[in-house]
C-alpha cells in the first residue's frame, strides 16, 4: 500500500470495474490516496466488525438465524458491503481498503495473525454463503479458482457413494450440479469432520460445499500475504502518522494473555492447596486433585496446569519444587524427575529449546484443542466430562443441589458457553449473583476470585438460607478499602465451609 | 522359543552385540531413510535421538552417511533410538544456524496405538500387559487403519511395526505423506478417530449428529463396521465376556438410554446366554430406531465401536517434528525387537513369538549348516565386501530374519514405485 505523495488518476470506468463484485479475495492492494481520517475510521470500523464476527461466532451457532441476523445488522450499521446491491461502490471500497490497513496492524505476531485470519475467514464464509448460486460460480470464475470437476461418467459411477457420504446431497443434485475433485489436503475441514467422500486421496465435493475449499484457498493466500506484509512493515512503521494508530489497533482487541505475571513470587507453595479450593476454576482444581492423588499427571495435564501456575505467579524454582515433591511421592524418583520431567518444566518457562515463553492456555484453547483421552485429567470439565460425573464432582465440592442444576450444562449447551457455565460455578461457590466479569481465561478466574476474596470489589450477595447454618457471614455488603481485612476474615469462614475434605 | 531368558540387566551386554554383529539392519535402514536419494541431503538432515545408559537423552543427532550412523551407534550403544523429522539443516549443527531458520520440513505420517488406551474396555489385562485375547484389538486396529489410509487417502507405503510390548506404530512413507502439514496430519488423525473422551467420559462413541441426522449410516461407518462385526462376537462377547458379570453388564448398559436399559434389565433376568443377550440388545435398539422420528440412533453400533474401534493418540500424528521410536529398537523391559509386521500374515502374527535380543544372540552361537551353504552361494553373486557378507549371514541365522524380509519387501515396493514415477515424469517431459 502506498502512502507516498504519488497521485493516481482513477478513471471512472476503472473504478466501477474494480469494485464490481460484492465479495473479493483481496488479491490486489488499493492504489489511491486517502486522508488520515478516513484511514483511521475505516480501520476502526472494520475492527469493530471483526470483533462482532468473533463474538457472534462464540455466542451463536454459526449460520443459524440468530447468527445471520446479528451479523447482518452489524454489517449494515457499519456500512460494509452487504448482499450485493447497485450503489455499493463506496462500501466495497471501504471493505477493500480497511482490510489492507488491518493487515498492517495484525501481521506482526503469530497470535495476531491467527486471530485476524480466523475472523476474516468467518466473515468471508458468511458473505460467500449469502451469495446467490450464480454469483458463487461467477466468483470462482472471476478469481480463477479452477477446481477440477468430475466427469459425468465418473459421477454416475460414484453417485451412490457420494450420496452416502455428503449430507444434503440427492441424486438429482449430483446429476445437475458440478462435483469437484480436489486433493484431500485442500479440503481439510471436510475431511476432519468426515463430511465428504474420499477416494485414493481425493475429496469429492458437491457444489454446495465448495465454500470450504474456497475458504481454504482464502486462508492460504491471506497467511502468505500477512507474512509478506510483516517483512515490509518496518518501512510503514517509520511513518509517524501511522505508527501510533497501528499499534493501538493491534493491542486494543486481543485479551490479556497472562504471560507477564504481575505477581511473580507472591504465591507460596503451601498456599496452593487452599487456593485450589477457593480460587481455581474447576478444570485446575480437578488437575490439582488428580496430581495430589496420583502423584502424576500426563503431558496434557502438566502443560495446562503448569502454565496456569506460572500465570498465577509461581517462579521456575517453585514450580520445579512443586512438581518434584509430588512426583517423588509416586513412582518417579528424584533422579528420574530431574532427567525426564524437569526439562519440560523449564521448557514451559522458556528456559529450554526454542526458549519460547509459553503463555497459559485460554478457555477457548482448553476447550477446543487436545481433548483428553483415557488417563488424562486436562480439558474443560464442562466440555469434556460426562454430565453425571460432573454433577458428582460438584457435589463433592459441596456445591448446593440447586447450584449444580444451574451449573451443569445440558446437552444442548453450545460448545462456547462453557466459559459462562464455569463462571456460574464461581457464582454458586461464592454465593454471589453477579461475578462482574465474563470468563475467557482460567487465570482470569483466579485473578477475579482473588480480587473478590480480598474484598477489592463491590459484590451483590445472594442469600441462600439453606447454606447458612453457621454464623452470619452475610453482613459483608460493600467492602471498602478500610473494611477489606474484616471482609476477608468473614469470607474465610464461608470458604472453609466449602473446602474439600 | 523361550523368551523368559531375557533379563533386563543383561541389556547393556547384549546391545553391543546387536549393533555390531549387525542384527541391526543398517543398510536397509539407510536405504529406507534416504528414499532413493531423490531429495538432496534427506538422510543427512534427519534428526535422530538416542537414550543412553542412565537415561541420558540426546537429541539432534544426525549422520552424513550409513558408515557414520553405524560407527556412532556402535560407539554410543543407545538403549533406545527415536526418529524425528528431516530438517532444513543438519540437526547436529542446529545451534550454528541463524535462529528461526532451522525448521522441520518433512516427516513420515505416523500413528501410535497403545493397548493401555483400551484399559476401560478390556478385562483380560490392564496397563502394560497384553495377551492373545486383547491382541485382537490390535488386529482390528491395523486392519481398519490400513484400509482407510490406503483406500481413502491413497497412501501406498505403510510400515507397521510391533513395538515389543503393548503397542504398534504405523509409518506412512509416501512422498505426499512426508510433505503433509501439521493441519493435514491433524485432519487425517481426526478423520480416523471415533472414540473420544478421557476418564470422565462414559459414552465415548457418538454416531448421531443432531444437526445433520442421518437416515442410514454414512459410507465410512459401514466400511468400518464390516470389519468390526467380523470380530465382535468372538472377541467381545466371548473372550472379553462383556456380558458375563454384573459389573461388566452395567458398563455396557451405561452406554444406553434409560428406556432400553430398563427393558434390558428385565429381559436379562431370564436370559443368561451372552450371545442371546446381545441379540436382545440389538433388537431393542432397532425397535427404538424405527419408532423414532429423529434420525437414526445406533446405540448397538456405538457399543461395538467403543469396545473395538482403534484408539489413536492424535498428538503423535500431528507434529512434524515429533520423535518416534525407531523400528528395530529393543524394548528395554521385554527385550523384544520392534519388528515390521507382515500384513498378509496378520491373522497369524503372534506378539509373543517376536524374538528378544537375548534369543537372537543365543541363536547366533548355534551353528546352522544348511543356512550357511545357501548364504555362501548368495555371497558369490553378492558384490559387497567380505565383512558385510559375514554380517548379513549373522541375522539371517536367527529368528529376526523373517522380519527383516518384510522390511526388504517394503523397501523394494517403494523403489519400484519411485522408478515408476521417474518414468512417468520423463515421459511427460519428452517433447513429441
């Protein structure tokens, strides 16, 4: 993208051709001058749009009515190109330019790139699916996406197999529409979920599924483009008009990653058992318990729990001591620990190998990647546990029966609601109505819980008579700085009521 | 063949013999990992890792030639050898490379099947033990995965290796497989995974899809079930006796919805024959399905898959730089050599017949006159040096021979296929 003073005269026709399609692949950067105001506005509005894409994708099932309605509304209100229309030129121009500006802001780190690609893909998928079938085909042609189609004869031979492998495919559809044959590496999403017929390394995609392939293409191109953008970034960043804006854009919308621990060394190992009862989210409590009971955790568990501990402030020395003392109680002697497991603890703290300082896992990461299998204790209990076992576990942690019913996800609970359910657990455990935060990271749970327990926030208490068999801890209403110590002590009584045995 | 002779304490004495008297098939090993020399420095840039005496673990080992590999292994006498990825530079020099440019480029697509992952569904053994009954699980796993990798994904060169105790590996060595990205490996592994969930999950196989209910079973499931059904009755009902005790019946019932559970509890009071009990279960499921307006609910198939379908460790398959135990390694606890499995003889493969290192060292001492004659003849046609001739004779005198042969066939198939590819390429390049 050129920010020099070069003026390019754009001919009227050229303008129209440039933006004759509602949807584009962002292959060519825009070549014109714009004002700084426009630059900033476009960028911020696209960022708002992408943030909406993310939120809507997390709270609704993708492509459901709710999802469509919300996204539609946002796209209209922010003035982005919609479902094709005659006077969309300005909107398409904005779409084009804003995308390229955000590339500058989001190309710098792996995490930023991943986030940007994910939201752009979701947005693209949504807009592609909105296109009329004819326009879809037009798009493929216009963008030179030549996917190999299956001959009529081959289609006939494979018809039954195709129908038996793809949902929503009928005999007539197979006959009338194209079926595409692509190497399976280009259709990974369909392969992974077994939604496609595979033969000898090729995936046979019916026309209505072609969006997945296009998306794959989109992802690959965008990924490469971002890598290239990162290389030319220094030149852009040297422009003082742009540098502050770009840096603001990339920091504004990605959540805290808990990699820089503000509390290093403030936690002692003796506190961990107590803390696990009070301030650990259920997943970490579960892991801690398993570690204490079995004196061992498998790799997935060590990573999830170990990084969490790092995030709450454990130093490397403490971590080594913690893991060693536990493992040594089991089948591992101190020597073996030093040889086999110490390496991986140091690795977590960035002292080995690539020296990457690994960041504690966010809820999404825990929920979506590396599902636990036999012998594992990691993962998100609200996602990965059997409902019955989860109920039992909550009972063991002395959550009240009404609390349990509210907390246990029903089978129809959408995948991404588990963080919300975990927060409900926090509410029930601490007898509050409003946690005051929406959860997306286990360390966030810990921080918020610690804040709450030390009286650092206003809280609304829920009166649950059945639980208050002892003194009246309900007198804590709005702890101020002066009362925080008192509040803490009263909280202590309540907490011991909920401790594990 | 008594393998109770193996004593782990003897391993340090036996390993040098294993590596020196060339049980370890160095030339085939080198041939394998060079892949015909098509890619420059493919062998030289391959990472190996060794586990030495006292559990010392060294990574980033690499070798410039077969000779160097032999010499180093004979010098270091590793207890365990792992194979890693082919990198952009020689792994042994990775520290000298500018940071960020040393990268894993290619590696075989690998799968790891470990019997302990089935502990919740086998009652004959647990943890590190296996027996002929639960070996059937491996048989099923190998069949299903081998078929899927060949027919669905179009791979041709698969090396299945028995690890010596309770697991098998599959090395997919096709060109295309070695070039797969992390995302692609992960997708293949997911495609092949049907059993999901850890300690906390009771029902690990769920076939119905609430978003896209299917009227009849999709194709890939029919294919899988055709294999599982062949073994299910004998293996699960009889050998594992899953309907034999109250405890095991309860485990099965836990996988069913309440109404079927209730009906079965009633009918199981009278019917005690496990085969018939299973039939009753299937009938009830069938009846419920045909009465239901929702899509098919295949509880009986789910049970079959939960008890029999292969359980992979997806993490092993995902990473390009993942280090995996090498074929022809020695298992330190059992002493068995990690040998290739001949799939043509899969039904008769007996893991307890796989030779141990102590056995083959013992066999080495026994003179075998008839074998010696045959080999002398072959040597005359052989153009290799005397030393190697002598060494080849060594392993051929032992029980290891037939397994090395399987490896030879595997290598020959790859060589033929490479030749075919080159001919195709040269044909295309001819300008007529």
